[in-house]
């Protein structure tokens, strides 16, 4: 039986003690009134909601799935009521500024909320998952008439938004988008101008649903029309349009859901084919600058997908450890102190191979969760810190951390679900125990929001090379502070040394890429996935160092949940058993001349 509890105590410990969030919030006027106790209470309530309202719908929602008819999509039983409870609880507006009707809490709390929701039920969480990003787009790019009409309803969650980018011929390559937006009555294209939108979008999450009375589609399109010059080719000619399902006068707009996908996982999430047939809408943001406007939503969405990975990691860990504690097979060579041998055999949790798997999941979850919350803290500072130079530095850190977080956590989330399934043996392969659902659901996170390969290219080209390595050096300087702190604590010297070694490997890899790209433009792309994995391991080394330092400091002791010794053991395991993998990735990045042959059939 699939089991899930909100890891509230762990999240509270990491955010409030290990990462010292309250002190960081105190330096930002927007959060100056937020203390640790209030944040802890918000996290507890979020965990209660996820565990009591959302998690029970996970398996039934998977089995029932969404149903399509020409009248619209029906989500699984219970999804709509749970969404109403989510809205009534004020959760959609958690991290939206009070002047726009939100609660003005930090993104870090929103990231924790969405990690718990995704762990509890990925399919359901897809619906509100894009809401924050949609609000940001309307808030920052909408003209006042659009803001007045749509923002409050999105902030409250009364209406949901979609991100309509993908078309059959335009997946990773958004420059190939063909959907047209024609200004009404030959108007000059400008922000806020009314348009008629025509084209087909596929794979649109929540493109139709029965949770809200209206849906606000944010549609990537190309301006076209008689007498207008052609929009520039490629991604530079893309614009953004807001197209509602229902018009302000209540009439049905000509946006049609022609079907939903039948897919591997997240069966509770409707993945829709949408047809825009001269649908009415308005340009949002400047003409031909649609991708820049959409990036606000895509960046929010990437961090959101990153925390889905953490949610899956945690669900995998919880289920594997619960099963391993119950299932007895053979005698283990050793047993934990104070325990007695089982009647028929020992719990499989005592066998070294299983212990190693469980600790792998534990150490990954701790590291990835720490990094996700840390990224969200920088995101808040990039927006709210009073010092402009600090804001700029924080934005640089977020830019670099986001693609790594998206790709690393989702890969580890899925891989961990697979390793957790192995702990169940044959029972993992059958539906009853639910871990097979976690394996299926977690797979999509590696694909959407820019595949993990596209994240790696973004990291290498835009975030590491295009600025001459400045962002990387700035982030590494922050990471190095932890290594210095570890060096001063006798028990933690190995953490400092390991982190220093990772930073040295990162610097060397960066230099190799900078030196090699001139002669061979293919080279950075060949090794981009390894570069991302190497940087990811360096970041995990930092997280384990940070966790270990907190575990050794009585002033940062956990107030609930796992004792400090448990956190330290997990961090040390990560360092000793998982970090060696980094070497493989750094080594591959260094193989400048390694041939990459063409597959004969390609
Ligand atoms: C369940 C689900 C929900 C989705 N939700 C949404 C949504 O809400 N809104 C939306 O707009 N889209 C959504 N998508 C679409 C999703 O974002 C795309 O599937 C994704 O961007 C990849 O595009 P593609 O499927 O066309 O694959 P392709 O772009 O054809 O890629 C195929 C493979 O080629 C690789 N590849 C492509 N180009 C390169 C390159 N330059 N370098 C290296 N490798 C490359 C990719 O990494 C991938 O492995 C969803 C998809 C699914 C399945």
C-alpha cells in the first residue's frame, strides 16, 4: 500500500536552521515581519493539507484518470473538491505580493508547499502548478485592462492558467511555433491589442478541466495579418497572447479541446490537444518579445518541476523504507543495536544491499531538498533584497542553479523511484503497492519544461560560457565559504576537502570548455549532460557540508524529527558513497577529443 507523510519536520529543519532562512528574510523589508515560528506553522499546515486532502486521491486518481468528451474534460473524482479546498485555504496566493491580493510570503515556502503537493499527488498538483507563473506574466506584462480583468481571479485561484507553447512540429524548438495572432480590425500590433488566434497546440497541461469556471490560456504565437510585415523567423518572432476559455461577457470562446493524451503516468492530469479557431484574445507583452515574457513563467515552472523531483525522491524513500522494515527475508549478517532477530527472517532493511539503497535515497533527498530551498531563497532575494548589487548576484545564482535543479532533481527523483521499486522485489512491479505509480509519474519531469538535455545546454552555453564564467565564479565563491567552515571543525575536515575538490574540478572543467569550444563547437554540447551532472554533484557536496555543519552545531539542532546524528550520518554517506560518481562526469567533460561516432542508421 502506497504511503506518504509530509516531511514537515525535515523541511522546517533545513529551511529554518540549516539554511538560516529567518535571518535572510529579516534583511528584506517584504518579509521583515516573518519569523521562524510563523513559517514553521505555514509549513505544518501545508503538510497537513497535502497529507489529508491531496495524498488520498493519488492512487484513485491514477486508476480513474481523466475522461474526455466533446463537452469537456472531467478530472478524477475528488479532484475538484480538493481544488476548492486549496483555494479556500488561500494556498494559490501564498507567494504573491499583497498589493496584488496575495499573502506576500516567500517563494521558499511556496517551493516547500509544492514539493509536498507533488510528493503527495503529482497528477493533481499539475493543475495549480503553473498558477504562480501565470500570475507573474499577467502582473508584469499585461496592460491594465487585462490585469484588472484576470489578475485577481488568477491570484485567488478562482481561475487557472495554462502555458500553451508546444505544437506538433515545435517541441524543444519553440522557434517553429506557427499559431497565428491577427490583430482585430487591422490594428497596429502592440501590448494589449485584441487579436484572433488560430492554430493547434498539443500536450497542454490543464488545457481543459472541470476545476474552475474559466481557464486563462497564455499562448505562444506569431503576429500575422494583411498589410503586416512577416514576424521575424525563429524564436525572435514569437509573441504571447492571453486567450480565455470564456469571454468577459460569458460567451464561449473558440478554443476547443479535441482530445487528451493517454500516457504513461500522471493520469489525473489532463494533457490536452487544443484548437484555437479564430479565438479572441489580447497580446500580452511587446510584439515579438513573447518568449521573454514567457520566460517568467517558464523559470517559475522549472523550479516548480525541480521540486516535483524532490517530491518523488521523498515518496520513493518513504515507501521503500516502510516496506523494507516489514518484509522479512533471510538472516542479515548484522542487526541494528537493540533489536532482536525476526521470527522467520530479518527485515530486508537490515541487509547491506538494501541499507545502501535506503541511505542513497535518504542522502539524495536531503541534498536535493536543501538545494531546492536554497535556490528559492536566492529567488526571493533577487526580487526583494534592498541592495541592488545583492539582487543582481542573487539573480545570477538563480539563473545558474535553475537548470541544474530541474535536471538533477528530476533525474534523481525518477532513478530513486526505480531503486525504491527494486526494494519491493516482485511486489514493486504490481499495482497494489503503488511504487510503480511513482516510477511512472516521475518520468515526465525529465521531459517537460525543457527536456533535461535542453537544461544542460542552457547551463553550459548561456549560464557558464556566454558570460565568460562570471556567474560560475560568483557561485563557487559562495560555495567555498562552506568548505572553509568545515576545515575549521576537526570532525568535518573531509567535507571541506571534498567540496574543495569538487570546486577545483568544476573550475578545471570550465577552463576546458572555454579553451576547447573555439576549435570544436560540438564539444560543449557533447559533454553538456556530464557538465550538468558534475556541477550537480558539486552542489550536493555543498549541501552535505552545510547539513553536517548544522548537525555539529547545538545552536542549529533539529527541534523535531530526526536527531542531529541522523542528519550527519546521511551527509557522510552522501560524501563517501555518492560523491565518487562525480569523478566519472568530470572525466568525461575533460575528454575533448573523444570521438562521438554517428550511429550507422542515423
Ligand atoms: C505530460 C506532458 C505535459 C506537458 N505539458 C505541457 C504544457 O503544459 N505546455 C506546453 O507547452 N508543453 C507541454 N508539454 C510538452 C513538453 O514541454 C515537450 O514534450 C518537451 O518540451 C519536448 O518536446 P518534444 O516532445 O517535441 O520533443 P523534441 O523536442 O522532439 O525532443 C525529442 C528528443 O530530442 C532531444 N533534443 C531536441 N533538440 C535537441 C537539441 N538541440 N540538443 C539536444 N537534444 C535535443 C530532446 O532532449 C528529446 O530527448 C507536455 C508534455 C507532456 C508529455
